[in-house]
C-alpha cells in the first residue's frame, strides 16, 4: 500500500518566480510537496510543484516521473493500493494516467480513505478532528519533515532543489533508524 498526500508550504523571499504559486485551499503563497510513502513511512516518491497546481495534477506529475517503477512491476502480482484523502479525484486520476501508461490500472488501484461521520464520532465519544485509520502514517511523515529546520518554509530557488532537500530529510531519518 502506498499513501499519498500533499502539503502546502510558504515561500521565503529567496524563492524564484518560477516556483511561486498560491494555494487557495490552504491560503498559502508557496509550493506544494507531494509525498508517497509505504505503511512504515518510508518514502516511495517525492515531488514539489507550485502551490497553485491542484493535488490531482501534482500526483499525476509525480507518478508520471516515476512511471518506470510501475512498468517494471509484473502483472501477475497483486495490485498496489494507493490510499488517497478526499482532496483527490480517483476517476480523473485514472483517466489521465491511462493516457500516459494504458496498462497502469493492471498494476495499481486508487482507494479513498474512509472519513468518520459525525454519528460514528459521537458513538465513540469523539468530536472535532479524529485521525483516520491508515492516514496517520502519511501525516506523521509530513510532521517528520517539519522537524528538518530547512523544510519549515521553502528557501529554495527551484522546485528541483526543494525536492532534493525533501529527499535529504528522509535519507537523514532513515539513517537515524538504521543507527538505532
């Protein structure tokens, strides 16, 4: 299973015009970090886009840049489940990815994460924000990135440099895990 999410991050004055965008949903002027992790929070793919790009378009860019990963997967193994939050539209994603790689749906399937209803929350005695089962893994990975001081805001002039900094953060985290 792969969990996917995006995170809008503010730019600093150092960021170039090419990397600036405004995310209306988060009211953020900056970039979006798109992240795909496995169930143990190890990164599969990372990608940075302008914040003005939709979550769907950013995910399509990220998957198309890494399409060779899916092409190399044998067809006879079970499909990879990609768990999305409700900011994504699986029908649109499948239509666009079919244009890039028509056989992709033999290797992946999109699934929207379940969102607890108000009645379910009340039955459990909860209110407000309730962590969604399995989604907390990707949210934890996003918060781990926030621990890297350089990733609190976007200080980079290019989107490629911002992606490289994100990758370095995860390399650091994985080395720490190996060392302990």
